[in-house]
């Protein structure tokens, strides 16, 4: 299709002054090795997801007000009243999910193909930085929802940062923008999420693409073809001269097709499922919160939750360092030799083990058996055994005091604390009174919040929780 004469003339004038063709020609015409198939699309897909994030984020920023008194209301307005607001928020959320997923798959593919070896060590390291920045975008974006879950998640993150030796208190103060979560916190995270991290992402994407153009796209690995820094460049250039094809259109069509399919999938998810639900407004005095990150960080949430209490500080400090060292290490440990995964079974095992571990922890994070079940229903009379009297009142109090959020009775309630279905067989009345008053592991003491009569009612109810309770002659339990 030919452009009309006046448009062609205008384009030639602009192109001559700006140099668009001269700038794009090396990118579009740079040769790629033969066999660069569908496994090579994930890098471009990550860039496409980032583009969706930039466009949807800019659009959202026109309506979003980064103020502690207005952020929550503006999000409700965008979601419920603004034209296409729900879909737009959905695009931003699912776009972030796609970006995390694509960069993770791309990292695994590069590792399995040995593409981090000479001369592409810096390609790998810049990709690791892009992964960190992508996760940082996800974490900072969650706070901008400014609901109960977001603010308490940040409190948890600040508490973890505070455990860093020497620098901890300063880090926590920097994260919160003060001593507590407030307007300064939201403003700080808005700047980080909208300006700082995207700026760093643009810079690192530019560096990463420049490195790809400098060193070329790695050829598909062949068993027995070793990487030797002394001969690799000349061998690679001969391969391109002999069998290389221009990136556009010979290889780019796969990137375009996959990118369009991914964008359509993101749009479909945004329309069908929409954005994550906005919780209750932030209320620091409301302790009935179950903060958790978005799905791509749930696995780490599970690591911290299952860590033994006496080792939590070491886990918080050492696990990120260990993961970072593990991801950064490949170019330093092995930048030459075999690239084919067929000859590197340990590399395949490493990827399989990582995916299995993250997947298992993610499932555990979704189930979250350690989290209080704040929506636990009251115990029915069929479980309590009576419908009136001290035992029934104690059962109601057990629910009203949110004890049922952490303890199960006959399968009803949370799993954070021990199952108390048969606690009457295990502890005496005085032992239960001491435990309730003083608390225990992960359990606060209730000595200052229970009246003597309330304590007696709870003890009456808990004492009735036995495997074989004695028969009662009256329905009132008296």
C-alpha cells in the first residue's frame, strides 16, 4: 500500500530531519541466527507487557490522587464510575502479572539455553536487575490501592526491614516516610512507583537492548558445541554471515504474534475478572487484618509465615541475600563450555526444583492455614450441644472475642492456633484459665480484656469440649 504523495513527502521530510529510519534500521535489520524460534519471544513479550503498564498507568494517573484522604475514594470512583475504569485497572493489574510471568520465563529460558555465557554475561546481570525492578513495581503498586490490606502489608514490610542490623530503623523510617503509615508514605510510594522505578526500568531496558544488539541474539545451543571466549566471536559472525536472517520480518513476526496474543489475553482477563477487589479503608486501629501480597509474591509470604519464630529474623535477612546470590552467580561460575541443556542436567534440575518449590509455596500461600479466619461463622447448636446456659454463652463469647478466628472447633474456625475440639480432655480448668490470661506463642494474653464472668463462661464452654462429653439432662446446660 503506497502512501499519498503529500504524506510520503511529509514523512521523508520528518525522517530526514529526525533520522527515524537511520535509528531503526540497525534494530530491524540486525541478523539473528537460524533456529531462533518461539522460545525467543519471551523477552519481547516482557517489553510489550511493560508498554501496557506504562500506557495504563499514565491513564490511571489522570484520575488518581495520591492523598491519604482521597486515594481510596478516587480508586472507588475509577472502578465504579469512570468510563472503562474497571477495565483500565484490570489492564494494569493483569499487565503487571504478565510482566512478572514473562520476565521469569525469559530468565529460565536464558539459563537453560546457556545464553548467559560469554560474551553475554552483562545481558544476564541487566536482566536480573530488570526482574528486581519488576517485582519492586508490583510491591509499590499494591500500596497505591490504599486499603486495609495494602497498608498492613506495608507495615509488615517495614517491620522486616527494621530487623536489618544497624540500618534497620533508618530503612523502616524511609519506607514509612515517618514513624507510622500516613500521607507521607503514600506520596513516597507514588513517586517511587510512578517515577523512580519506571525511570530505572527504561534505562535498564535500553541497556539490555543495546547489549543484545552488541552481542547478538544467542544461537540455539547444540550438544557438544562449546563456548570458548577465544574463538566464539569469530564462529558466531561466520554463522550469521552464512545462515543469519534479518530480525524483521523473518524473526519479528513471532514476537509480534505472541505479543498481540498476550495483550488480548490481558484485555480478556481485565474484562472478565477485572482488578483486585478494593478492601476496607485503611484503619490502623483495626487489627482484624490479614495482609498478603499479590499472587507473584505469595510464595515468599509463605516462606516468612512457615519460618520458625526464633529463626524469622535470620530468614528475613538471609533468604533474599541467598536468592540474589544464586540468581547473579551463573555468569561468574560458568561463562564458558557446554550450553545445551541436554548436557547440563543439573541446570534442568535447578529450574525444575525452583519451579516446584515456588509453586508449592505459592499453593501454601493461597491456603494460608496460619492466617486468622476473621469471617468464621458462629458455632451452631449442633456443635455446642446446647442452645442456652453458660456453655452456649461461652460459645458465643468464643466467637465474639475472635478466638474462633485462630482455633477450630469441630472443623469450624481458623488453623493458626491449636484445634480445641477436645481441649477439655487435655487441660484442666485452671490450666486453661492460665493460658487464656497469659497467652502463649502467637497468642495475646486476655487478662486485661476479660471480665471474671466472661472468663468463667469461656472455661465452661472449653471444658465441655471433650471426645465423649457427659450426657446432659437439660437443654439449657445448667
